[in-house]
C-alpha cells in the first residue's frame, strides 16, 4: 500500500451500493477507488434478489443482456404457504418494467459482474483485503480514509469519501453521525438444506402457528431464513439441536427429510435484524449510502434494491462535479445534502412498510406459539386471492419501490 495513494472518490465497502457507485462514477470519468475488506465477494447468507428496478438500471447501462446471460432464476411471482394453504403474495408480471420478474442471483455473482464491468474503465480501482478503519479529517472536513491491509496501516487521500460499509458502518461511527433506531422485533437464522428432485419450484415462504421461514432456491440447495423473536437465539439453543431440527421440519414439511444436514450450531448463522436511519447522511467530505445510511429489515429483500438506487442517485447528482477536477472538494459539499433529500423519502417509506409488516404479521405469528388453532390467513391476503390484480401492489412495492432511479450520467 502506497501511503500517498489518493483519488477523487474513495468508496468504502464492496457491496451492491459500493460496487454500483464505483461502476457509475468510473463510467462518468471519475477516478475512484473501492475498498473491500475481504479477498473476494464469495460469502453466503446475503440477499439474492436483483429487482426489476435494478434490472432497469442494468438496461440503462446497456448491460442487461450480458447480466442475464449469467446463471440466474426468474421469480415472476412470490407465494407463501400459510397453515398448509398456498397463497399468492405478489405478481411481477403486472409491472411496467423491462423485466417482469426478480432475478435470483447469488450476490457474489452480481458483485463479480459489476467489478468486471467497472474494470473496463481506467479510473476504477478495487482494493481487496483493504479495510476502512477510520477517517482522516482536517479543519472539520473529511479528507481521506484510514485503512488496514496485510502490509499494515495506511491512509488514502480523497476529495470525497463514501461510506457503503453496511449496517455496522465503521465510518459513520467514526464520523459521529446520529443514528435513529427504528426497531426490529425479529432476528433471522440462516442455514442451508440440500435440494432434491421433486422439491417445490422457486423461492417461497412457510407460515404457521409460531413459525415463519423463507426458502430461497439456489439450484442445488435451499438457503433458508428462519424468523425468530429478537434475542431468541439463546432460548432456541437451550432447547437443543434436535428440538430445533424438529421445529424446522414442522415449519417446512417438504424439507423435513433432510433437517439432519444441520449437523451443529455452526451450520446456523444469526442475522441480528436492525432497522435504523441516520439523521444526517453526510458531513463535509463524507457521504453515507445504502445500509450505512439506512439499515433495512430483510422483509421483501429490498435492501439491495435501495442500496443500488442510492448509488444511482449519488452518481446522477455528483458524477459531473466529481469528473470536473477544476471543482474543488469544498464545492462538492452542498451536493451531498441533495443526495439525502433525494433518497431519504424512499428509505423512510420503505422502512415504515417493513415495520408495519413486522408488527402486524411477523410479531403475531411468532407470538402465536402454543395455540391449538392454525394461523389464519390475514384478510388482506384473502382479498388478494379473490382479486389477483391486487397482487400487483406488493409486486410494485417490492420490485420497483418508491422513487426508482434511472441512470442519467
């Protein structure tokens, strides 16, 4: 690592927000460095959904056909099994988008694709195994990033630092930005179970008295997300692994014959769900986007979509200014508030919907443990079965969202 390394924009975090922003800025002629603390993107238990609005962005970039040439599955509809009854939740075929489906793609495939495209531009650099550990400030302004590599500590100077380092953002904490905790009554346990011939097709969900589990189809196996009450992992572990396997088998009967593949608690990963939002997303020289600005619940898998939309809006609003080397770093600061003004409303609305689902559906499901009667289908979902056109509403909310962005650079 060169201690004097500098760039126009340094993005900390190689997730969907960071990689998409890196691609868009490099495409706009900006010198940009993206830092990723791991050696690759190959990590499990990340969201797999690339939504129709994100696919529209790929189309804007002329990359849609190339992206869809990579292995993926298409989810034209979302369904759930509630107390043994199959229910339609969302119908994406009703959307007015380029692609009327969610592309189910392992996140590392999506990030690899963005990296490959970004590296076509000379101004793009991706530094792997390089972790952003703090901020360099001078006269009340962020002027760079402290980094840690295998070779030791160093610094990278930048006219703008973008924190895209997730819900546990090191940089937003280092900046002292105020976080509003909105609250989440749930956590999620992730695990994988093998897929076998004759299994149900496509991703789905299973809801019954006291239990909720989502199953994501990854061709050769199921990635499973078992929803539990916030902080409930200790009680589950205290009951023992056999009891936990029995819970999973009862919740998802089609997979009951393979729960023994959960060999130990090491096969179960805890996602501590957080829903929060920064009061102010920026300070001079620093901008937070994606989960670093607004941590989302996994409900609907919309976190990736929001992160990509943040990146597109940021590139639209800042790309021209960053590409103009004659524009000083101080002149960029007034533009940072415009990013928050553009993206704060979609984040607020989406989080409000997620909190409503948490409180009105998931919490009652989890609190129904021990009741003899099966969990009843909510009246809203019953109406959507009677009038299927209503399934277009959640499809729009999940697949497109509030204030979708289009590439303007």
